[in-house]
């Protein structure tokens, strides 16, 4: 089995690299891919850089070049749902691109022709994650994640995303990875640890809790890998 793991920032993959320690480095398209052999599986960890374009390139490279059979995204997100607090771990049930707008042609926001507004994550991987969370006593919440090429730190935008997409969290990469995996028919799951509340204080709380949130997400991803092994 070959597993691909993506983080959008170096801080998001550093905890995983520390856990595995021994890795081989591949440089492709001005990006770094870390190859790890763990027990009977091969793992490729990639820092994609921020945004949907970079996330798409990274996911496509993992699938087409490194032949990854499953993709896991680990990172942080801004919480939209009032029940999500900083440090909470969220499993995406489905994802959408909140910044796609061709409503001038009569389409709903987030919709792209020959696609759909939402892309659903893999139920088998999700069920495995929930089993691990239950076994380890980890509170794992589920919800809709909205992705777009904007750092959300405005209360009005936050409420818009909740109303329009029923989104529980917002970030800048997940839906792009979902699109790629869906088109290549690759099972994927996306975890986000909440780093801020996507409001006027988001820039302050994000910097403060980034490392903590990234560690929370990475530890859980490691548990999933061990279960897959």
C-alpha cells in the first residue's frame, strides 16, 4: 500500500516528519516530497504550499507519479460552527469551493459544470477514523468544510459561508484535493484541527494555536496509518 499525506504549511507536516524521522527527499516542481517506508507500507508526505492550485498539483503528483492509493490531508482550519473550539479535531464529510462563482450563468455558488457543489470523502477511511477516535477516547467531530483562496477573518463572510454552504469550517486547500481524488477515483479523507474562529481575531489566534492544532491533527493521522498497517 502507498499512502499520500498532504499538509499546506511546513508547520503542518513537521510533526509527522518528526514521528517517522527516517525519510528520502524528492524535489519535483519546486516542491518537496518525503518518502518513508514504515512496516509494510510506503508513505509520501508533502508540503503543498497554501491554496487550491498548489494543493491540486501536489495531490496530482502523489497519485500519478508516486502511485499513492489513498490520500490523507492533515492540517488546520478556521471554525465556523459555534460548537467548534480551538483544538477540536474535525473530520470532513464533504467539501465545497466557496469562492467558485458562475452564478451569472444561472448556476448556484460553488458549482462547476460536470461536477457538483460538494464532494464526499471516503466512507471507509472515515469509518476507520471514527473507530480509532472511539478506541483512543478522542473527540472527533464531523462536518462540512468550505475551501477557497482567502484567509477568512471577517464575521460577515463567516456567516455567509454558514448560511450558503452549511459549512462547519473553512480553509484553503481541502476541496481542491477532494476534486483531484474524486476524478482519479482515489479514496481520501481530510482532517482539520481548529486553529481559530474565522473572525476578526483569526489572524491573532491562528498564529498562537497553529503549532498546537497541527500537532493534534498529525497525531491522529499517525494513528490512522498504524491502523492501515
